[in-house]
C-alpha cells in the first residue's frame, strides 16, 4: 500500500516549524501508542506511521530530500526500524520522558537496553573520485568487550554485589505530592547490582575503546554535503541494545581545473589575443581527456562554450551535465621592441579619433561605452 504524505500523517502544513512538528507528533503518539492501546493493531499502525513521519521531517536534511523527491528521497535512510517491536527504545516513557522528567525529576529509565549513538565520518574525496565513484577504507572508533574481565566490569576474581539502596530492584519509589513515582536507583544506576572492585583495564565499564576498519563504496556522482548511511555501524548499544548508524559526510577537495555546479563542471580557459581575433581551435581538458574546441573569430573575454555530456551524472540518476568553458583573452606580456612597434602600428591601423569611422568599426563596444559616458555628462550639465 502506498505511503501517505508525511505532512498529512502529522496533520501539519509543509512550512510547519520544528516545534509544530514535535507537538503534532506527541499528540498522535499519546493517542495511538501501543502501551495505551494494547492489542489494537490499527492504533499500532498509526503510531508507526506518525513515528516514521516525524523521524524524517524532524531531520533538516531528510526533510529537504523528502520535499524534493518524496518518499523515494528518504526510503532506507533511517525512517524504518519498526520490525523489532517497541521494547528497545520506543517505549511510552522514551517519547515523553523529556516532558515528565522536567516535572518529576525523572526521565528515561537507566539500566535497560539502549541504542548506540549515531556517528559521523567526514570523508574528503577528489573530484574524479566523486564523479566516477570509488571504494575507500576508513577507520572509525568502536568498543569491544574487555578481555581482562570478560566484559563484566569487575576485577578478575571478584563480582557484583546486590545494591543495598534498592535491594536489587534497580528502582526506587519516591513520593511527590499526590504522586508516587518510580525512578532508577541513583546508587546503582538501575542495575540492581554494584561493582565494588572495578576492572583496572576498563574502569568497570566492561568495554575498551578500539577502532575498526570499514570498506565503504562511494556511488558515482556524489557531491559535497551528501550523506551515506551505513546501518548498524555506529556506536555499540548498551546492555544488549542495537548499535547506532554511521553517516559518511562527503566533502569534495578543490580541483586545479574544474569547479562543480550541480551536474555541470565549470572551467576557465585562457586563449591568445590572436586566436580570439582570428579564430582557431584549442584543446580543452575534460575528466575523460582532451577535446578540441573551435573558437570563432572576434571572440570576446567571458564568452562561455558548452560541451554537452562532459559534466557529471547525478548520483540519483538523470541527464549527465555539461562542461562550461569560459574563455579569457590573455594580454601579451614582456614584449620586445619589435613586438611593441608591431602592436603600435596595428593600433594606429584601427583608428583612434572620436569621430573616426574606422575606430568605431573595429572597436564597437568601446565606442558604445564612450557614447554612453558622453550622454551621461551631457545630462548632468543639462545640455
């Protein structure tokens, strides 16, 4: 069945603010959460739908992709994860814990399974790698069970003891006005047990920090700002919880010849005065090698030539971009006496007088500009 529009699911407009999205989601989650509607499959479906919509629209980058491409722009980018039920981080208290925590001083129960944090890796690529795609190996931080204590956190030969504060329950009950509130035990952190003699290698955490190497495939056509998601490659979860995700943020290095504008490549090309005046052919670099470009006579600085299909094929598909070559007429430098004399003779042949028809013929832009200047000052004088 086709998915409903995310804005329609939350009942908000497409220009809704972050606060409006959050309020709409809380209202729907409160109404349809399975903890409040046990056995109601329709309520569970509506809750999943609202959660998926909020996860996308509350993330600026995912929201931008959704606004531009619809569901196709965000499918598989973190809007899923409902197949495992609601016990691993999607419980009623998880959604409203920040609200109730402000009132009662409580919050999310500690000691239970929790999902690992998402990680971001900034990856710099050359323009060629981004355009053609590549595979790179990266090293990211992670943790693994401490070998010294076998992951228990306790010094070898010792173990955990029952927490005397909560009697091993992991929670304590406090009275606040009319309410009796149960919250995690502050002494054992909700574990019910305490480590009296922690492992010296891991400090009692049961895990040590290390690094792992990942082979990452970069699709052709990526650009700066694009993110690639690797599910389950983020920080490990706690107490058996699932790991987070790894987001690889793409950054393209500056290129000595080309600049990128979406699917197009831009290049500045110097040409000689003679080629600009008389026309000719020049060799232009592309990412696939050199190509010939015909320069017509009387070409001016700033003229842009388009080489179709010599740009970038977008990562999400579509027509390959073009190479836009902007020519710049290079003024000769370090002239010798003979060259100066030749240029001076050439300059005289073009004419120079204000009313000189030859000069107007050969330098129409200059004389058009001078005519505009003259009219401007005539208007100032009131002539």
